[in-house]
């Protein structure tokens, strides 16, 4: 299969490209910096790149997280996805696999499966984040075959949670550390996934039925559980335990993806944080 990976030099993309090649696929990488440099916000450039690549499937792993600018990342979700979907349609591509997130669900008491609707909140900044996710997922669904991978919080090489990354700096007290997330050791629940496991899911998703899938590890957990483990793995001070919980911070369940044969090699952050490795 000929696969165009949009976002080939990102944290997931760097793990994904060699896995696709090892599985026998022909890969064309598209990114702002890489073998095919393209600005995803330039609709004409995206259309030309996709047409030239002539892929059987497009894999959307595009983000803009380097400067921890939520507005910039949201623009990629909205405008970048629109440009990519329009280019795929124009090139006759009928299948897309797209990166989304698993923490956009409506508030609730337990981990969410894919039947839970996206959060209807009108409270900023969360409303803007969810609107971007909704726009992304709606756009890719316009193609005949669309798989949405709702990743957990990514850790591993190239992420904010890696050794020496922005989260380690923040926990060590660096006021200049920037990332989109929280270091509150409270009852807010997160689901994590290692970037290598996320990439493995994307390879498998080339043949999955259309729909949304949570791609998360097996252990949703509150901040007061996972933050001390992360801090120990990173060799930085652990934050003090605090009270409270964001109602939407509920974690997610991975049963649907597991039912199609995917399973995380790192099934829990408890051991995964100390074994972030290279892939």
C-alpha cells in the first residue's frame, strides 16, 4: 500500500514511518521540515503534494506543539485538516487515518468509551480545544473511509514527558518550561500512551473499519497517582498532592482497539515512564 504520512517528522510520525516500511508499505512523508516540506496551512501546496504522492491512504499525524501554542495547534486541527481532506478527495483518495485526542469527552464519573459524546462545554479555553477536535473529526469523516485515533497523553521520545523534556523542567521548577498540560497532583484522571504504541495502532488502523478508537494504555489514573511515578522516573521533585478534579478529566477505555488486535507494549505508565526508550 502507498501511504502518505502527514506529520512524518513529529513524535508519532518518526515512530510510524519505519513501522510502515517494515510492514511492506511504500511511504511518502510530508511535513514542514523533511523529505517533502509542505506547510499544511497552504491549501495549494497540500493539494499538489498529495496529488504528486498519489497515495492509497493518507495518515494524518499533524500537530503544532513545539512552542506549546494551543491556538497554533488548533489551527492545524481545523485548517490543516480541511486542506488535507480536500487534497485527498481531489486526488481520489478514499481512506484516511487521523490523530485525535481522548480527553475531549463530556464530563463523567468513569473512563469514557467511544460512545460518549464530545464535551458540549462553552467554557474557554476547553471549548476551543473541543471545537478543534470536532472540526478535525467531522472533516475526515467526509471521506468514504475514515479512522480516527483518539490518542491518550503521549509520552516517550520527542514528547513533553520524555527525560529532559518540558514536564521534567516544569517539575524541577523552571519557570520557562512550556507545555500544554498540568502538573497538579489532584484527582483529575488521565490516560497515557507511549508514542511507539500509538504508531503501532496507526499501522493497524490502515485496515480498521471506519470510526473512532481510543488508543490509550490500560490504566487511567489520577494525577496524585501518576505524577509521583513520573517525577521519580525523570529524577525531579514530585509535586505535593492536591484536591479537586476537572469533571472532564476522566480517562478513556481501549477495549474497542484491543478488540481489533491492538495492545500496548507498555500497558501501564507505572512501568512505561521508566522505560521510555527510543521506540
